[in-house]
C-alpha cells in the first residue's frame, strides 16, 4: 500500500502547522539533521495532533516534520506500525 507524502519536509513552525490537513494520517517529526525522532498518527485530525505537540512542546529537538494523509484511521494505524 503506497501513501503519498503530502508536504515534503517542512520547518517546525506555526505557519507550516496551520497548513496541515484536518484529516487522519501519519506524521514524522525530525531533528536539525532531518533524522527521524518520532512517528505518530492521528485518527481524526493531523492538524490538531501536530498543534498539540507544538503547544505542549512535549517532544524535544523537533526542527522539521512531514505528514502523510490516509483514507481512514485503519490505514493510519497500518502506516504507523509499518514505519
């Protein structure tokens, strides 16, 4: 099953987060070297989930992110599991 990266790798800032879709999917948080530090999913709204991380500053060293929209929560679970 192929999923399309909807964003490319973006800087971790409020403007870029505001542009994320309000659908389910998977997101990847990256450090300054763009190395993966966290993979997460949202079963309802990628935008809300990422803004929650931004507001809470709960994952240290995030500098970049990218995201993958999925057709439903089941596909988001599968993509996250198989990352």
